[in-house]
């Protein structure tokens, strides 16, 4: 008896991703005087010390935090700064604690996945083969022994993590754990102690202020006027450094946001909330000002409107985007397009590569006339565990190299500026079915099709609401419509659909086709035949009777 077919999982419906919920722009503070830099140093160090003390208290409160403890912390900070600065510091401490809490939960989940995989593989015989869904046994007794020791270590880490979670304990480093660990490896980082100290102190400064709607220019602590003048409300211990009215210090430089400058100017003119942050890039020796504000989260366009002009299906890979243009009926148009990027080098270089690739993709998609881009709703949280794929190091690096989280945020925000919507589809079987049904049929002497290009077509068809398969099986009995129409065919009123084939007797034998061209020329005969008869018989299309 034939083995029963494997049950496929349910495909989730496609949906239009929500637009960006916030905007952030940055510009450099040029031509600062020595006095300006000294004041920024003092203010940042003073407020940074307050932020460190408040974060320590917030972590000590843990899950016992309440509005009363929050108010007590804010009152203590107000004496050493101001009410608005104290509110910004306490809010930043809450956000940092919540982020650490989410990371702790993700770490516990990752440890649990690794423990589950280790227990499964250790229970199998040595050398036992696995399947696509589950890994097999370990290859040798030595590997089995090492993995059993690792299981004990992971169980200890998991138990400690769960205990910290229940107690509400989190571990946060202001300035970053990576930079803190660099202190013990200065030679490898090619840094002197003075250079590391300057970076560490700058990372722990606090020069930020939340926006306030209804206040002048949307912010009372760090105020930027429409003509670019920047003034800072100094904390109480540093009020003697003020060079303006009401304890404010006015910087000598001016600022003008080249990107979204008109939108920023409109907000501050209407006194809408705008948050600011000032930071120092120690490596370059440059000061920057970042302005940010929130937008109402709305859906860009309905799904039906996004499908109206076709779709661009994009397959995300660790190194390039494979895109294909599809018409509203799901038919691929033209040739595949690829937009490469590199994930090597520093984090800033990788981020710039992703932004550059997305920019080229959006420009091409907009020129095609579509209104939406289809992309897989990828999530490799359960796939990145070290224990699941074992010794397949290159495959684990490949999965980890796909920037799923950062790509989603970048693509949605950048596409909204180009007037394009993002349709997220279920990634199940797109590469497999796309390669099976679309890769080979589209290969020509001048077109090379890869599995990634075919996956782009599958993603686009799923976003359009069409099945990935090119056509359904013919009806029973024969290839006619005796038992009903096929489920995947164009409607009778659809333009450019294939009509009925004209009868073979509509033209004489040897007569040219309606287009005036012969599809195939006569071939030379290799045998001697009788001369063709000059008599031709033509059957009338309609029989007239008298």
C-alpha cells in the first residue's frame, strides 16, 4: 500500500503591513564653540549620572514597581535637575528595563529549544539518520558525550534564567555590554585606555528630552526654532552656565534638517510634540542632533487596492533580493531582477548595504506601476538555535545572515515614502513550490532562472490570492470541460484571455496565416513523389440548403 501523503500545514492569509509609527531625522551640529562643547559635556555627564542611579533603582524594584515608587524616584531626580528632565530619565529607565525583560524571555525560550533538541538527539542511537523535521542521532560516542555535558550546562542556565524571570531581576549595562567587555580586550580592539574611556563616558551621557504637545515648538527642554536656533534648559546645579533667558543655554550653531525638513517645520510651527537627542560620535569627533516624532498607525491601502495593478514578489536571501513582476492575474512579466547587498563589515556598513538595496528595489518597483510589494513574513526565532542544525555551521550562518527584523522595519518605512504598500505572505513552501512549478518553464536561452527567482513568483501569486501552481489538473474523462470549468482560468470577460481556437477549415491548405507569415517553411523532400494535384477541395463553413 502506498505511503499516505504528508499533511501540509495551513497557509495563513496575506495582509497589508501597517505603515511606520514614527519618524526620526538627524543632522550634524557644525561650528560649535569650545564653550558649547564644554557645556554639552557637563550637562550630559550630570544627567547621565542621574540616569544611571535611576536605572539602578528601577532594576532593584523589579516587579514590585508601582506608581508610588515611580513618583518617589521622579521627586528625587527633580531636585537635581528639573521636572521635565526627571520625567524623561524615568521614562528611559522604564523602557530599558522593559527591553531587558523581553530579551530575557527570548533567551529563556532559546535555551528551552536547545534543551529539547539535545534531549531528542541524545535519546536516539549513534549514527541514526534524521529527517527534515527532526535531526538524527550524533555521529560518534565522543560527540554524544560532549553534547550530554552541554545539556547539563544549558539546563543550569535555563534554571537560572527562569529564577531571575520570576524574581523580576534583569541585568542592564548603561553604555552597552559589548563596550564594557572591550575594556578587557583593548589590544584586540586596537584602542588605548584613554580612547576607550572617552567612548564609555560618551555612551553613558544623557542628553535627550521628550516632546510636549502644546508647548512652544513642541519641546521645553531642548528647543529648536524654525530658523534652526538650538537652546537647552540647564539643570539646576548648572544654571550658572546659562547665556539666555530663564536658565537656557543657546548654542552658537544652527541646524537645518535636509531630510523631512518641511514635515519637521510644520510640526514645530503647530507646537506639536517633537523629541530630541544630542550625542557625540567620539571616533569622528562630531556632535549630532536627532529629532523624532510619532505618527498615527494606519493601514496604507486595502488588500484589494494593493492587488489592482499587479504585484512585485520579493524573495529575501542572505546576500540579495530576488524580485519578479506579476500582472493582476499572477502571470510573470519580463525577466527576474536581483538586488545584491553585503552583510560583511561593521554594523553601520551592513545597515547601509540593506538601505541601498531596498532603495533600488523600491525605485524599480515604482517604475513598473505596481502599488504593492509582496514579501515573506519570515521569523527564524526557532531556527537559529545552535542545537537544531548541529554541525551545519554554514547553514546556521546563512539563516542568521538574513536580516528579517531590520528588513521589515526598513522596508515598511521606506516603501511608505514611495507610496507603495507591503503585503506580507506566509512563507510556507514558497521556495519548494516555486522551483517545482515556475523555474523550469521560464528558462530560455537568454533567461537564467534560479530557485530564488521562482520563489519570488510564488510569493507574488500568493499575495494576489492565486494558487502557486501554474494550472490545475484537467477535468476527468478528457481535457474538455465536460464536467465543469477548470478552477484556475481567466474569466470570460477578461481582456487578452485566450479565446477559442479557429477551425482548421477556415483557410485553404497552403494559404498564409492571418498574420501574413508562415510559421514553418516547407522542408525539402528526400524521396521522389508524384507531382501534386492542382485540384483543391474546400469545405464550406456553412451549408446552404434551398
